[in-house]
C-alpha cells in the first residue's frame, strides 16, 4: 500500500519569504509523486510531478520539489511567497497506473 | 474546451433520498475517478474507471454506485443518503497513455445531507 504524510495542516509565511511544505511518502515500489494545488472553491490543479527522471522537479509559478529516496521525502519549496500562493496544497503518490493516493493537505497562508 | 464538468454544483438532500452526481469530460480520457473531500482529511477515492464498461472500487465505496456506459460520462449514484455523505465530491479524468498522475479535476459538487 502507498501513503503520503503531509507535516503541518497549516503553514503561514510572510510575503517574500521562503515557502516549505513537507511531504513524506511510503511505497513498496518506486513511486511517482505529485503536488497539487487547490484554490478556494475550485478543483485541484497539478503543480509538478516526479516520474523517476530528474530528482529536482520544477513546476508552475516557481515551485519546485526534490525527491529524496533516502529520506522518503518530496518537499515543496518556493523561494519567495506571493499573496496569490495562498491555497491548499496536496501531495500525492502513485505506482504508475494505480489511482493517486492523496495526503490530507496543507493550507498555506501568506501574510502581507 | 470544457474539460471536466460536474453537475450539480450544490445540492441539499434529506436522509434516505437518492441522487446522481453527473460528470462528463470532453478530452477523450480513458480513466475517470470520483473522490470525496472532507475538511482536514484530503481526498478519498470512491470509485474509478479505466474505460467504458469497467469500474472498480476505491477506498470508500460504501453507499455509492457508478456506471461507465460511455467514455465521456461517469455518474456517481448515492442511494439512501446519510449525513456521513455530506462532503465535496470531485470527478477527475486522465489520459491512459500520457501524463501519469496528471489528473484533470472538475470544480466539485457540494452535497449536504440533513
């Protein structure tokens, strides 16, 4: 079975500060890992994905994530937070063609 | 390009009533999914389908049924609604041959059971 654990249900940062959202995964097979973003009253959108190529993955809006097998982690970062980044972020795992398993989400607040 | 369309967006049901949440996609995607989202719990998979005529249970299928008679449509049926089914329901789809895990989501259907 696969699972993800997102550390921190709510993260608050100042505008311009570093964003770090943590995700650890559990998988018995090489995982595919994803970050999705959900803005209020909307569906989820894919932010970035790791599919066994480069371990540092770049996504939209300057987000990036690094796959670290030794730490079973896939943390999401952004160098400088913007007000428009306020949203809920979900980490997800899959073995390939199996359905995605999502974490519980981390709500990001950005303070002016 | 409409993408994934869900109807209705909002619905209030009484305990014991039944209803169908509609989901349609116009991207010719093979795979379709129904998730429910509860506060602080993330998304839980209810049912999914890898093609017309094929459906499989997800993590939380009890109280729900689905069908997939066409590639485009994947309705979710709630029989005998219960308060525990109060949630936001998301339909999603993806292309089997490209974009592993790249799901396209609808805007959600918010259901309240009273």
